[in-house]
């Protein structure tokens, strides 16, 4: 019999066991079942407004996990879940979703599924969730030719300097992603959690400055997956975040920054680059397609409301 336990924070042994389950799922499915946001908070033991749902079998072993984030009062709670490959089709995912719904304050729940898989869609449909949001994962070869980087006049590139650039970058990120449901709300804690990750490298965090004022006006933060034993596949580069001050929009700076980051990833000997983009962001998709990216996979958000 599987039991569901709920905790606001996890101790180190429980965290390690959950992360081991996540690693097993990632290797089996070829896609991580949890987002970076959840994995970061999980590795740090928990976060304010977040709760951990642990499914344990009769022996006390963890066979499933879900995370509930209740901090967004506008859009409602959001959740992600994962079940060990050897314990699927036993009702564990169904019980986790039941527990997540019961824990929401107003009956609203956004449920993410990483990779548009039939099992996830069927689970969401069985509870009355509706299809709400789609993220595309796009990829391109870094072995194919890349256009030259053409920065607008008066703009220079440099790399991120931890400490000195923290506050200016957070301010720019807030401007560039105002209204974005995740990226635009980053705090100093969010930034420093990522700066402390094994994958972080200042050389892959490119900043664009206005030479006349010295102000930051754009950035391209790149990331490399698979060089620290966390993935079972060949290392791949990621266009992690590209942002431009809206006042500098329409001048080709976003394209130039994207290309500069791709050139950096290629200089590391990587053969592939990936990125995530909202399916409704047609301008960004057109840009990425013009640079050789094509759709590779899909993440889906399902929505449950009290009226569904």
C-alpha cells in the first residue's frame, strides 16, 4: 500500500532519495520530470510557500514525488510530479494529484507535464484539467554554420561579474521580462541559487552595455547540460535566458546576443544547442527558426479551476 506524506521541508536523506528517483526517471524517459525551478528548491530543502508530497511504498521507500507551489495568488497554485518507472500504472500519480488538489486553497491548480506524453494527458483529463499553456523545446546543430555577430553601434559585450553585476542584472531582467509568469519575478535568492550551481560559468553569461552610459541593456545567459554527471546523454548547450531592455528593442540586439551565446557554446566543443520558448511567443519563435532552430519536444501546462 502506498502512502502520501506531506512536508514543508525535507531533511537531507529524504532529499537525496527523491533526487535519486528523479535521476532514475530522467534516464528512463529521456526527459527530466521536474523543472529547474522545482529541482533548485528541492536541492535546497524547500521554499516558503512550497510543499513536498512524498509517495512511499510498504517498505518506506520513496516511489513518487510532487511539489506544490502556492505563492502565486493571481494564477493559482502550480505543481509538478514524478513516479518511479517501476511503480507506474499502480495509481500513484492519481493519488498524488488528489492530494495536490486537496491542498489548494481555492481549487485552482496548474499542473505541468514535461514532454507531451499520452499518460500525462490522460491523467490530467481524468481530473477535468484543460490544456492551458505550451512550451516548445527547440534545438539546432552547433556544427552547422552560424552567422556573424553584428552588434548595434555603441554596444559592447563582456562577461558577468558576480557581485558587482547582481543588482544591475536583476533590474534589467525585471524590465526585459515584465509580466512574465516566472522569469520576471526573479529575486536575489533565485539568482544566487543558480550562480552556485555546478554548471554556472561567468564566461557563458554575456552582458551587453551601452558604451555611452555603461548601463546594461541586454544579456544572454548560456548553460551546459551533462558535464557534471547529472545527465546520461552527451553534453548539450542551452540558450538559457536572453533578455533586452525594451527601450533597445527592434535594433537586432536580441539576435546578436543569441548568436554570441551560440558561438560561445560552440567554442566549448558542443554539438547541439537547445532552448525553451512559449508557443505563443511567435516573434521569438521566428527569430530562433531564422537561426536554424526547430521544434524538438513540448512541455504542457494543464489547468484545473473550480468551474471545470
